C-alpha cells in the first residue's frame, strides 16, 4: 500500500475544495481511492489512483485536467504546480512539477495557494460541461 504524503493530500484537498460539480463527485472518488503508484520524474512526480468501479463517474466519456494550486516548497526556488488528470470520468493521476528544478527528496515545509488566473480558466472549462 502506498501512503499519500502531506503535500499530496493538501494539494488534492485544495484542488477538490468546491461545492459544485464535478468537484463533489471527484471528492467522493478521492475519498475511496487507493494509490497504485508514485512515479518520480526528477522534476516532479505522478501519483496514480485507482477508483472502484461502483463509484459514480462525472461522465464516462469525459477526460479533463485542471490545476489551480501552486506551492512554495523549501528547496525549490520557483515553487511547484499541480495538475489533476481525470480520464473517463474518474480521477486518474496527480501531476506535481517544479519549474525546471530538481524535485526535493523529502518535503517537510510547504505553503499552498491558488492561482486566481488558473482558477478562472478551470471555472470556464467546467462551465461548458455543467451549465
């Protein structure tokens, strides 16, 4: 079993912190998800999830990605960004990336914030599907 790190958990909680669809359904998925793999890239990571088949999907034909969460991380001069990939209506993986810096081996200090420009883009994309 692969445990989620404090950074990954905080990022997921922040990405899904919204009372509208598709975030409500994605939050339910995340609540029952298991982590199948963590793949370091040198400049970030991919964190892969498995969602049980009996859990609601947002739309089985829908694949989207979004990320309005950024982080100041001790050891990274330029911080980090995160993108949640949703494929076939279910959470697939979280991508974390630095801005061309080596990803720290151990992250003990971080501060998350929202990039308002990216939040606006996310909301515009979601609006096309749900309004």
